């Protein structure tokens, strides 16, 4: 019976998207699911792109990956911002390659913006990033907060209505695309079955507390110091939970509490994203991983 189910699943390739808040259990679920259906995983979590940022981002280790192929992890250094357009180009190359190889695919992450790009078929254009101009804009923003948002309103008011005024990377990218004259159009949407891992707040809070303590025991402080020594006070580090807190705190207890608080805020934001995205199915986060896998397989078989 098990062999028949496996052969049936192999006869029709699976494309699964798994979205959920931080600490909801996406990583372990995706790896066990990949083993079950013989799939490869494409990361769509923006902070896992960066090399060396392992402990603070809860990046899965080689042991945790358990010989499952993972893509779009450790593809950039944390001193250069990887734009959404650059990510999408890399994503499409890998996704199309896996399809040609007739591989089952699992997309997994907690970056709602990237899910929306895929869900709605956005075309982000081919405009390359202008790192010199970006630095000028960031310097201007530092001297006069709100400058970047004000500039976008002038050059592309319609885009400014869709982006949070504090989301500087997206604001800057929108300015670049607007000034290039290239439109942000639409592509053919990817046909995938999407799942939202809905884990209750109280469970997330407990997991965040435990995970934060584990990060410190694994050497988060040393990892942070090594990253700063190698890359300096980069914008990626200063904006990433797990590292940013070290810059403006004097003692480890304070850093620990700030990481917990900021991670909980991120989880809340991601849960809001989850409610706003048009995902196909909701997975009960209180269920065991075994039951969650059975739930997913029952809807893709």
C-alpha cells in the first residue's frame, strides 16, 4: 500500500509552498515532508540567504537538512543587500531546473512579501541595483528620516501607497525601478499548492523563549562578533533580529530580552501576513508533525 501511494505521488509532480511565522516548525516539517515525498527544498526566507548568519536566523544545519537538497541558502555575503529582483531571478532559475528534472518541490519560508510575489506573479523587472545611489539615499535618510518615502511619493506615488514607509529596502528598490522606466509587470503565476502553518501565539511564545536561549548556548554572541569583524556594521546585520540587538545593548540579559521581544513582534507580523495571503490550506500548528504531514499529503495526493 505504501509503495502504491509513493508511485502515485511520483506520477504527478508536487509543487508545495509552506508559509508560517518564525518558530512555527516550518523547517522540521519541510524536511520530514521532503523525505516522505522525495522532494527538494527552495528557501524563501530572506535572512537565510546570507553566509555566516547561522545561529541568529535559526538556519538549518547540514545535520538537520538530513541529506535533503536545499536551495537559496548561503548565496550572498551580509554586507550587500540581495534585492527581491535578484532573489526572483535566482529562484526562477532553480525552480525551472528542478521542474525539468521532474523533481518534487517544496518552497518554505516566512517572508510574506516573497510569497506574494510568487502568488500574484509579479515581474520585478531587470533593473540592476545601484549600490552607490543606495548609499546616498540611506545617508539622506539618516540625516533626515522620511526622505526616501517622500522621494518615492514624488517619483511613483502609486507604489508608495503599497509599501510601508519604514521598509527602506523596498522603498529604495521601487525608486530604482521607477527611475529606470521599466514597469513592474506580471508573469505567469506558478501553480503550487500552498499551506499556512497556523501555530497559536502561546505556543510560539514558548518556542521563541526556548529557541532564543538555545541560540545563546550555541554561541550567538561569538557569531555576532565574527560577523562584525568580517563585514562591519552592515545594514543586513543592523536590521536582522538576533544581531541588531547587540549593537544597542550593553549586557547580554538585555540583548536576550530584546531578541525575544522582537522575535515575538516578527511572529505577529507574519501571522498577519498569513491571514492576508490567499493560501489554499491552513495547517493546525497544535497537531504533531506526523499529523501535519498526513494533512498535507492528503491534499496533494
